[in-house]
């Protein structure tokens, strides 16, 4: 699943996604519940460009985890790199 998500994510130099571009494909990236107010709208905008059904399912799953993170203080959304 990691490789699939890495293929979809914006690159580090894509300034139109200030949070998503920071997801490190080789290391772990953590977002706190406080960051979800910026992460979720950015993720939703990113999701609009996802075409394949299986990719949309993965993007939907991350969105659901982000919502849980937002609702629960002191929780984190973690992306694990390769």
C-alpha cells in the first residue's frame, strides 16, 4: 500500500500542497490532531484528481483516519515511508 500512495502524492516541490508535500516517502511523517484542520481540506482537494477505483479507496481510507484523528485530541495520523 505504501508504494501505491507514494505514487499518488504531490512532490516536495509542489507548493500548492503545503502539508501533503511534506509526506516523506522514505521516512515516517506524523500529523497531529491540531493539523487536521489544514490537512483534511488539502487531502480533499488532492483526492479530486485520483482516477483509479483502487486509488480512490485508499484515499478514502486515509480521509476516514484523518477524521478520527481530528476528533480525538492527542492522536496522530502517521505515514510510514519505505
